[in-house]
């Protein structure tokens, strides 16, 4: 029996005291107005605590603290190897606090404790450690100019970075911003989602204890239209790394236009296509994979393969295989270590998901499994894994991001039709092609307008590869060395050389 399965998560949850105060200039503080909002858990409605309702004054204080820290060089001027040391300690501290962070994440946004423990915490720590390890190994450039000059092309930290993140993977999304931004020497003001602020606040405390100087990382919880807007409009913020909906991503660009033209990097929504050709030799594996990827995290994943395109000759068989997977994903108590699907983040999102299910049925698709709310007597918000057959690209369920455990199966006639349907989307985050024909797999992968294309799998992921989308799925890339592009400016310095 593992330590994890022996832990009584209910008992630990019952005695949990969540601290919802902001973290500014190295300290926990109440909001300037003294206002708070109540945070309830989606797993059973229990009250988790009072969260500081950050507004413009709190953002101003956080940005001032970040700016002062940046300008006096307490972090930005340290050698990369010194920043590396601190960030590695921070990553270790995340791992050491695994149980506490995982419990906060599960209670805050409803995901099963087993995944908070085995996916979210280690991925956040690995991300911080990876950028720490990278920062003293990346070199700048010298341009191939003529003999009388030397042109140095150097990366410089941007200054103050605003990070605005969503609730679906609160810690991982924060780490994707913090890793490269902090390693590069920036100061950061992080605005977590009002639906999941608890782990971000705790991360800031752990970073301070690991040696990150005061003011370098500030966390201001609050609502998007208050704290988020104030951060994105602030004249002293040099760049915003935003992950969230396409709707709010548009606003980020407006805020930049209305303020200081700060750099805006948007990581937005998706409606990823999963294309299965009849020449693939193991469609049972494809069905199992699509169910796993779709229902993981309650379907609340930006890259969930929510549009499944299947060749008409195998569609009936494929739909049956996917439906047979559904029982494995029935929602359960997120604090039970055997649960694989947890709660939807809140009542608003629950209603959105149920509204989409209703629209699928009324537009003529057929829910072959699921379609209903579950575990209502728990006091939390749960939805059955749902598979729609007979969907078309014209239906709302196939066009719009649902962000819940709802899959739509569409049919195609031939390769050209598959590519056309897959690309007929405002989004372009990810896609997947399943074929045993190497030419076809490459041809289709090339034709798909998506930031990541998977071939004959959907599970591979690593901090070493960029993550981001084409079209309205955003710009910029999280993860990999490419993320440094977002949080650094390129400076060219010309020197004249007297060649003698
Ligand atoms: P959201 O856009 O509602 O909120 C994201 C963040 O923006 C939150 O912190 C929120 O408080 C803030 N915000 C909301 N309104 C704001 C405003 N007017 N001004 C400033 N800030 C504001 O998104 P969400 O519901 O939290 O998250 C789900 C979305 O995130 C989905 O669309 C999903 O696809 C996307 N997502 C994308 C990626 C990616 O890497 N591409 C990863 C995870 C999630």
C-alpha cells in the first residue's frame, strides 16, 4: 500500500485552513479595501475560506513591489547560475509540499486527488526545475557582420511580467509562466483565477522560503474584471502572459492597446480534432486513447480532443468502442484515490456544460452515453462522461469549446474531407491523426492548422516542447526554450573595431 492510498484525505481536508490573503512584497496581506469573497469547493460545496478581493490598489502595490525589485537588481542582476540555485530549491520545495498542494488543488477546483498528486504537483516542479537548469546554458549571439564591427545580440529580462492564469490546471499554468519569466530575471505579478487561487498563493510562500527575494513574485487573487483588468492595463507592466478563454484573450490585446502596448502572449481555447482513418490497425487503442484524453480533468483541458472525426466506414464500430470506455470515467469523490473523474469547477461551468448537452440534442446529435448531471446529492457539481454521435461541424457542440466531459463524433468521407472538417474551426491548438500509412500520416499532419499534431497517440507531452496554438487558440508558446522569447527583449549592441 502506498503512502498516498493510506492518507486519509477526508480527515486532512476537514482540518484544512486555507489562507486566501494576497502575497505582496514578500508578505501575506489583506486586500487594500479589506474586501474578500467566499471560496467554496466544487466537490461538495464546503467553504474553503475568504479570499482577498484584489482590485486596482492591490495590483498597484504588487506592481510597485515587482518594479522596485527589478530595478534594484536583487534578482534581475544575479548571475544565471545563482538564479538557477534558488529556483531549483523552489522546485524541491514544491515536491516536498506535494500532499498539501495537491489537497488544495483538489478542493479548489475539483480534480481527483490522485492526479493532483501524480500530475499537477510533479509537472509544476519539473517546469520550474527545467527553466532553472536551462538558464545558465543558453548563450547569446554575435552577428556575422564585417571586420570593422561587432554586433552582440543579447536577451534582456523584460521587467515586470503580469501572469494571468485559468483554473483548470492552476499550478501547472502558473509554473509555465513563472519558470521562464523568473529564470530570465523578471519580476512577476501573478493573478490566479478567482475559482482556484489557493495553490498560487502557497507557491509564492514556498518561493520566498527557497530564497527568491521579496517583491520578485507577488500574487494577487481577485476577479478578472477587477484585478485581471487592472494588471493588464497597468503602465508599469511590460508583458502579460495570459492563459484563458479566447473571449478574454481579445480583451488582453485591447488592454495593451489602451495602455502601454505591453507585449501580450495569449494561450487560449481549443476544439482539437482527433482524426481516425480506416487504415489504422488498432482502432480499439484509438478509442481508448480518445476517451482518456477527453475525460481527463473532467474534460476541462484546452487540448481535449473534443471533435472526433471518424471515417464513415468504421464510425459505428468506433463509437461503440468509445462508449464502452465511458463507465471507467464515471465521476466519483475527488478525495478518494481511486476516482478518475472529479467535479466541474463551479455551478456556472456546470450549467454551461449542461446547456451545451441540451443544445447538442436539440440540434440533432444523439448522446449515446451520459448527458446528465451526476452525484447531485454530494452538494458538488458533476457531469457524466458524454459522447454525441451524429454531430456536424455546423452544430454548436462541434464549433464551440465546452470545457466539460463532452465529446462529439463527426464522420468524414475521405482524406480531403477530413482535413477540411478538421481545419474548419476558429481554433488551432492541437490535432491528432491516426493512420498506419506513413505518407498519409505526414500529409495530414502537415495540412492541419494546429500548434501540435499527434500521430497515432495523444498522450505524449513534455516540458521540452512548445505548447500553443494557431488561429484563435493564441500566439506565443509556453514551455520549451521558446518560452524565453516571451519574457525577454532582444538587444543589439554595435561596437566599432579598428581593424588596424
Ligand atoms: P477565463 O478567460 O475566463 O479566465 C482566465 C483568467 O483571466 C482568470 O484569471 C480570470 O480571472 C481572468 N479574467 C477574466 N476576465 C478578465 C478580464 N476582463 N480582464 C482581465 N482578466 C480577466 O478562462 P477560464 O475559464 O479561467 O479558463 C478556461 C479557458 O482557458 C479555456 O478557454 C481553455 O481552453 C483555456 N486554456 C488554455 C490553455 C492553453 O495553453 N492554450 C491552457 C489552459 C486553459
